[in-house]
C-alpha cells in the first residue's frame, strides 16, 4: 500500500502481513496486507483492527474490525459508542455509505478515523492531535509504528525498480487476478485513466498509475482519489495537500545508510 | 489465532439480560477468568498479534482493578449492560471527554496531523 505518515512522508511499501500503523497510549491500529497478485510483492490492505483503549470516565475499551467485503458500522461488541461510561458518546461510529465508508469520531482524543472499502481492499485515514500521536509509553520500541516512522527501508518499493524487476508472469491473468481487472494498462493508458480522477500529477496521481500498472484493477483509481479526498478533509495544513517528493529513507537509517 | 472468539465470548458473557449483576459481582471475575483461560489456550497461535496482546494486558488490568483472584470458577456468567441506544442519550459527558473543548480554554489550539494508507 501507499503510506502517508504523520510527518507527510509518502512511501509505497510491501509490509506484507500484520503491521501496526498506530500504537500509542490511547489507540492501536493494525493492518494486514496481502499480495494483490499471486507472488507479487505489491500488497494492499485486507484486514484492519482498531483498538480504542479504556479512557477514564469516557470510554471502555472498544475494538473495531474490518475485513475485505465486511465493513461493519459498529464495534466488535455490536455497539456504536463508547459503552456505558458517562462520556460514552465521545466515541461514535457513523456509516457514511453502507459497506463502503465509515467514520469514527473519538472526541475524547480529538481524533477522526475514516475507513473505506474500495474495490476489494481497505483504505485508512486518520486525523489526530500531535500530542496524542506522541503519547507513547516507551519510545524505543515504536520502530514499527508505520504512521509515525514510515516503512523500514527494506520494505519500501521503488516505483521504477519495481516494474523493471517484477516478472510479467505475476501480472498476467491467473486464478488470483482480481476479477475487476479486465485489462493490462500501458503507462500511457494508465496515466490517461488516472488523470480523469486526479488532475494534478502529484504523488497520489503517481500512486494511481503505479497501482493500475501493477494490477490492472481500475478500483485502485478510486482508492487514490478517495485517499486524496480524505486528505482534503482531514489534513489541517491546506498547503500540504499535494505532495511531490517521494521519501525513501527513515531519518535514522538515512544517516546509517550514508 | 482465535483471540476474536475469546473477545466475543467475554463480551457476550458480560452483556445480555438474564443476569442482573454489575462489574463488582463475583460473576464478573468468573467471566474474566474464563476470558484469561481462553487467551491462554490460543497463546501459541496468536504470538505477535496485536489484538491478542492487548486482550492479555486488558485482562490483567481488569483483574487487578476488581481484585479478582486468578483461581476460581471459569463458567460463563451473564451480566446485563445498558443497551447502546440509552447511553447515547447522555449528552452531558464530562469535559475531559471532549478534547477540543478542554484544550482551547487554556492553551493554543492543538496541532493536528494526518496519516493515510491506501492502494497497493
């Protein structure tokens, strides 16, 4: 998947399997990413777990879980709010489009979360106060907290290198090819298709082109489009909505890699 | 990893209508012990699973909060909780439950950040 971190770094990553996106004193978010084609290192999110931790007299611990083709509009226990505590309505799930778009307001920590299903895969977007982002117990082992630190270097995918090395066999139709990918795109046709939804050639546009070239699944055009819509709604700095610089290094490893 | 099964069994055991107990009754400790027993059964297959580790920590907290002993009956009790609809009517949640309200009064507005994950 493509990741935009809390510090506005934009990366495309493998991160296959279960990875923590957010892990602080109030909230845990974990995603499970699966290959978009058999044998491909390009992955997309097929499962998402969000744990709202017990918070004083506001909310009890609540778990939200979404999977492919299952985007519930309630927490795992069937409720839509923070439970029985006095401030229970400071946590609320709202269904925007049934089965496609839900929004979770966690007012007690000033946080808004959007989860969507686009095509077969899930997308995630969050707006959170910096103070909450950094409220972590022990800073040292937050290395895998992708929203904060980005992807480890060896999990990052370089666009150009990817298409040069990923064998065509993984892209040809096969039992695992997504049903909705009737065609293989050339760079020109993918660019034209993405331009319909994303007129500005920023990194969201490039992500769209990459996804079409990788999977041929036109739903990924919508995934990039909605991801940018979520940025417009959630990002507090309107001057930073479009990103053009791809980031490859982690601050620490950048130094190490010299 | 069957941690979600354990989670839903605990939620089911502590919600419903045919046992009018509260979190301070022995039945709550029984439910917690059953929950702990269930997580231990699935520990091996759940190694590294975030929901599993969070459940284990949650159980420890609740057991110490409610002075539950580790040994004792583990049969499933049934406790009653308010239906979600009712609790939504309470709009007078304490100020601490409203981040922005409690924030603005005595300092600059919070600085918000965004994180997103999408596509492949």
